[in-house]
C-alpha cells in the first residue's frame, strides 16, 4: 500500500460526503479519519509548484466537503503516513485531546470577513467658472475624499468591534494588503451564525456607498482553531494591534 495522507478528524459516526475529491473514512477508536492516497516521496519531490498547489487545494476540498454538516478537526497539510495502521497509532496517541477538540468544534463554525476598497463613488460637481470657483471645487473634492477615507476606516473599525463582541475568536487571515481594510477569520458560535449573516446583509448597502465591498464567507475548515485553547474564548485583534 502506498503512502496515506491524513486530512482531518470527524466524530465517529459521521457520514461520508459525496461530491468532494477522492478520499475515504478510517475509523480510529471514537473518531473517524479523513484520508486519501499520497504520491511517493520521490514523486512528490519532483512536483511542480502548480502541482503542489493543487495537492494543497485537494486537502482543503476534502475538509470543505464536511465542515458545513459536521465538526471537522483539520490536520497539517503534510500529515503523511505509511499505512492505515500508522494513522491509527498517531491518532490514538492523543485521542483525548482530539475528542475534546471535536466537542468544542461541534459548537462553532469558521467564517472569513473581508472589507475591501473598490472604486470610490463619483464626486459630482458643476463645472467651475473662474479661478476662485475652480479652487473651491478642488477643496470640495479633497474634503470629500478625506471624509470618505474617514468613513471607510470607521466602518472597518466598527465591524471589527462588532466581531470581537459576537465571535469567540478573531484572527488575522493572511498578510495585510493596501486594498483590504479588514481581512480576518472568525470562530463563531453556531447560534450566532444568523446574526453574522444578518450583519452582512445590513451593511452591504452602506459599504457600497462608501466604496467598499463586504464579503462574509463560510463555513470553512476551522484552520484558526487552536486545540490547546479549546476551552478558552480568547479574542484576538485581526489588525494585530
């Protein structure tokens, strides 16, 4: 038998999901492992960058097929073993910790929240007549841009503060980019998911009026979940401040 990749863990009686990449379920005591075949190490070392990216996306897609319907505990993308038996031994070595994590994940879902700069609303002004009118028009445009800048930052701040209140955890989701005022992953109690969706609908219009695009997406595999803090509710500033 070739090498096997461990994608993640599910509760023992989780049902197999169709429509995702090729994979299978492996019972490991009180949990179920998501696994798939893995190329030989020699073949893997010769993969192109595009093939490595496709391999990582396969890992993500296997987890994604389950995270909407059942708790999923993701494993590291490079968790590769020689056999089913080796996977079982590794999982069982920390089975209490894995079970605790799955119990915690049964109550939460991971979403991403992004607030991105788009094209700003056009500044309408009549054609200036004369030098003074031209300068006044320029000042008006400058002031309008500054007010828009303030409004955009205020909206990003207000959304982040709201997430800190409603979510169990808020963490940065990738490197900051100039056009992204907010880019974070959140762990939210399943009972508050509807509140999150309502916020996205309510703020969609105001965001567009301010030249912003608000996207709340998920649920995703809970990559930001920390098994070592499964019983805590720490909230982290997504801006790193």
